[in-house]
C-alpha cells in the first residue's frame, strides 16, 4: 500500500480524522491561551499588590502549578475536581451531579499551568519598565490607569512577546497530553491510525511534521508582533 494513501480523505485513509484532530488541538490551544494570558496579568497584579493576602495567594498559586507536571495537573483536574464539585454541590442539592467534559478539563488544567508560568513573565516584564517613566507621566497629569495603558503596558508587552512565544510553543506541544483523557485530538487520532494500519513510523512522522509546521508559523507571527511593537515604540 502506498503510504501517502493513508492520508487520503474518506473511507480509504485517515486524512479527515487527522484534520478533525488538528482542529481540536488548535481549539484547545486557542481557548487556553487568552484565558491563561488574562490570569497571568491578574497574578502579576496580585504579586505586586499591597495586600498580603493577595500576594500570598498569587505566590502559592504560581508555586503549586509551576511545580506540578502538566500531566499530573491534567489527571487531578479531570478525575478529582469533578468529585470535589459534586461534593460541594450536594451540600446544597442532594441530587446534584456535575460532569466535567474532557475538553473543558483540558482547558482548565492547561490554563492553570500556563497562567502560573505567564504570571512570572508579566511580573518580570513589569519590573523591566523604568519607574521613572511612570512618575514622569503622572507628573504631566495622567491618571494612574492611563499611565499603565499608555506608557507601561506597551513596553511590558515588548518584553513579554519572546517569553509568551515560547510558552505558546510549549502549550501547543502539551495539548497532546489531553489524549489520555479521551479527547479526540491530533495525537489520539494518530494513535488510532497506528493501531489500525500498524504504521507507527509513518504517522509519528506526520505528527512531527505538523507540530514543526505549527511552530514555524507561530515563530513568523511572533516576529511580526515584535516588529510592530518596536515600530510603535519608536524602536526604543
């Protein structure tokens, strides 16, 4: 059998299954990324807060989820969080039965991990911006929120882009972990194809090519963002 025919669409190949799996993989990454980004900024804000409670929570959060392996976090969220939610719900309603979707569990687990990593990125980027610029802007009469969004944030973003680019690549790779909780992602469909065709080398090569291509395209997007950010800041 011609190996390339294994990638055909329809009943004769696995092309359509791999395409569906790729869509799930990308959906998982694109849903997780903005959620993790928002939480990253909130965690960085909490770490710089004057509240000891907020600082303690943010430091504990990042310590825990930076320490746990992504696979362990995924397993805990998928199997244990459902039990905890049901136990809490039954305190209010005895017949409560909460069932977590595997895809949602994957999003939650990856968001927890990558927001913890991203929080450190944002905190470091904030510290890299000279405080003198904020003080000068406030001396000109700008309000604190205007100083942050017009002066601090654009410069923070320039520092964040390379690190967030690396986290995005790690996120793309870690989406493959969700195959263990029965999410029909790219890796799970590839494993099904291997079990049926007995062609592991071919399909793992296809997977490698797909992930390398995604990484290359992501790198090009990152370069565009870096150029635009530098241009907007006047090349500083």
